[in-house]
C-alpha cells in the first residue's frame, strides 16, 4: 500500500476510534430505543419481529426491528455491548467504504483526503450517524449500503455483484425509507460510467423499487403528507398541526421549501432542520463562532465543488448530485438533517475531488498564497467541526443519562410500563446500568466550548 | 513549491484534529479520562442544582439521603451547603423538585414554608407551582422572618 494512503487510513482509524469511544461513553438511549428493546424481549423470534410492525404503523422498517431482536438474542444479556458494538461496526464500515471512494496515490491526494475526512465527520449531517441509535442507527446502516452499492458499481461485473446490489437495495428499503438511495446511487454510478452492476441487475433493481413504492406509499401509507413531524420554515419551527393548518395537506410551497432547504443545508450548513439559525442569530446580534465556522467552511467547500464541476466535469460528482437531489426530494414532507446524512457523505467525497483539483493546478505565487489562505481557513474550520463531534457526544451522553432518571415513572405516565415482571426487571436493569456509567456534567466543561462546537439548535 | 504550500495548508489542520483524537484514544486506552470526558464527582445538592437528573437518581437509588445537607463548590450556586431540595429551588429547577420528591425527599410544614419562600424569592413561577403540589397539611405560606440562603 502506498505510504500516503497508509497515513490517511491511520488518521481515519484514529478519528473513528475517538468517536467510537464517545459512543461507548453514551448509555443506550431511552427515546425510540427502550420500547424497541422491550418489544425484542417480548418477541418470540426474529421472524416474528420482522413481521410484527408491517401494516401496524405508517412506517415500513421491518429489518431494523428484526435486527434489534437478533442482537438482543445473541447478546446473552450484555445488551449495551451488543448494540454499541454493532453501532461501532457500522461506523467502521462507513469509514472504510468512504475511504475506498477516494483515490489516494500521492501526497497531494493524501492532503485532499485528509481535508475530505474532516468534511465527512465535521458536516452536521454526520451527527445523524452517531448522536442517536434506535437502538440501531438506521441512517448509518443505509449509508453503508449506499456506499457498498457504489463500490459494487466499480467492481468487476458478475452475477455475485448483481445479486449483492439487489440485496443491498432490499435490505436498505426494509431498514428505512431512505433505502431507495441505493437505487439512485446505482443508477447514477451507471451514468457516471461505472459498469460493475449490469443492465439486467439495474432492471431488477428498478422493478424491486417499484414494488417497494407500491407497498410503502400505496398499500401502507397512502397519505404520507399527513405525517405530523415538526419542521422548520424560515425562522420558526412549526409543529405538525400548525403545518397542516397553514399549508394544507397536499403539495404546497412548504413542500418546495423543504426540498430547497434540504439541498441548502448540505451545501451551506444553512438552514438546519428547515430553520435559518444563522440569520436568526444575526437578527438577535449574537452569532456564536460555531455558526460562522459552519457557514464559512461549507460555503468555501461548495465553491470548490462548483468550480471543479464546471472546470473538470468530473463524472465522480454525478453520484453526489443524484444522491443530494434524491435525498432532498425525500425530505418533501419535513426537513430533517438526518435525512440528508447520506448526501453529506457524498458531499465529502465531492470535496475530495474538488480540493484535489485545486491542489493539482499550477498557480503563480500570489494566487498560490491566496488559495493557501482560503484552504487553511476551510481546513481549520472543518477540523474544529470534526473535533466538535466529541463535544456533541458528551452533551448527548448527559441528555440520555438524564432521560433514564425518570424511568420507570415516564413509562407509567405513558401507559407503557410493562405488566410482565421479567420485562420490568429488564427495564430496571437497563436503567441501573445506564445510570452507573460516569457522565460528565456540562458544568465541568469550559463555557467557550458551547459557542465554538456544534450544539442543539432547537 | 507552490503545490507544497497548498498541500501543507490543506493537511495541517486535519492532522491537528487527528492529533487531538489520538490524545483521546491513547488516554482512554491507558485508563485515564480523555479530553471532553473529564469531570468531577457531584454531591446530591450539586447534582440537583446542575440539572443532573441522572446523577440524582443514581445517588438516591444507591442510598444517598435526599434530605441531608451537602456542600456545594463555589460557582454552582451562591451557598456553601444546602439540602438537594433547596439547591433545586435555588437553581429554579421545577423538574428537579419533582424528581427529588419522587426519590424520597420529604418536607414538613416549616421546611415547605422555607422552600416556598425561597421559590417566591427566585421569581420562578413553575417552581412555586411544583412546590404547591406537595404542600403538607397545616403548612402556611407566610414568608415573615424567612431569609433566603442564596
């Protein structure tokens, strides 16, 4: 392996290891995870879990439910270890597949790859991979499957590649609605000239996609627009009923806003969850450094990508554009940063090709100094954002720790406190294990950290 | 020459980020407390003042008395030692008052009167309302002769 690639891989391993440490310091979460674990305990088997929610809810994510059950059963009572190790394994896979998309032969490539690594981790959409788990992080799982499909598109054609690509599509669609991005990535890879997945396999994938669409959007949930999720609109955050009252249930300017806001969120780190937090802070005369860092780094990097797209017409960027547009389209009902998390990964890959093309060009000394200054500003900002992920994980660990404090009382209030003594014992065990983890109170953190590193905007 | 300048500008900041990550990993591997994960232990009253519900539950479940007086380090709240309920009221944490009551804190009429007056002094209406949910029999709401400890 060439030395530049080896160095980049070692750096990526260290960055991934520090994030994994943060995951291990965070208890299993309560919201959207405890009920899933309790359901896994009650379920008689993996297949029963797989079929348990089909037709019962507007969501169609049976594979995640089945995986939750499978991990529960194989954990041997070590639930924290099982779910966390699976999360870390997915994280390692997404790092490995991301690096596999970067061509690193020279030290120039290595510099661009290091820059791209900080974009990959530092972009706010990455937080969707690590901040929560339900108890399996389905956003991360879909990202792994999409990247794996793009990888297959570059492999030597063959039956195994075709089967694997179709399996990836089925697995992704049964995990999360964003799973359709597997098809988008496969089709865009084909347009970009990658011939690993055959035409026949692409046709089968298209048929599978159509079947999925019919099941998900016709049979299970014909009125997707009626979803009640909260979302941002310019400077305010609206609850589901407010959205329907103001914009109705059909296609509206709110739908268009969500799609455009989602694209802008990846390209400029604004708006966040549909809310223009930077401009809202500006109107209040208090823009914390983290917002400047977010907007400046993203704007500079998007400028690099735009220039690279115009100058080089690099077909590698086609997959990024396709995933970005498809992810944004999937956000039509409500804007959520996590929905754009796969697009964020491909944004970082696009940043690699763009920065590489900046580094490869010959400049006169004054222009070189100017570009060096721009690069150092962008790279420094992205590095701060990357380190900030540790801060976010620590803050999230504190929040999750506190959520456990009011268990079982919260479950009693919601009417979900189980009647079965064994299940009650499981919940109390999980609570006691979670509370026993040493968590750092935010009081011990320097005040400047909240202003420099990423925080919760809502 | 110019390319070297650009490569250095592009690579140095990420390498610093990698260095900080390496410190986190190495410190954790050595059994230490790495950056971002360093802190100290809290008394029950400090946990109540610093909205650390998890620590309050952990301490009370493990047998710490929720009605005793505990010291507070400077900067947490302007008092040297308080009961957890007093600390929660002083920090204007209605949800913490509720949690402490759930976890075994008790107030007699005179203690409740003191807390109620402290809460009125802080101006936190939600804390006052929360305390009023736990008004003991025979308690009076007069604040005559009561001085706030913070």
